């Protein structure tokens, strides 16, 4: 397994439902999504606290990007 910027995403996706995973994969290059899928399959069980921590980290990054105008977040 690779260690780098994809690590929080990998951990966050361990606790995500299949619909969200597919949405993420569709927004990646085919090669990157295949590598991430392989890593998800190879990664054994992880503690829920690790998954939740990674999900919070991803959310913080998304909020910073939205605040800077780099992305637009949908929602309420």
C-alpha cells in the first residue's frame, strides 16, 4: 500500500457506502481509481476512530477549498 496524500482518502472510504465510493471513483482517472480500489481491498480492518478521523480530515480540506472558491459544495 502506498503512503501519501491518498492515505486519508483510503481510510475515509473504508467506512463509506458503495454509492459514495462510486461517486469518488468516477471523479478520478481510471488508473487512480483502480489503484485506490486495489488498496481498499488489500487494506485489512481498521478502527472506526481511524475512519472517522480521516473523514473529518477530508471534510476540513473540502471546506477550506470551498472557502477559497476552488470548489463548490452542494447541500443545504
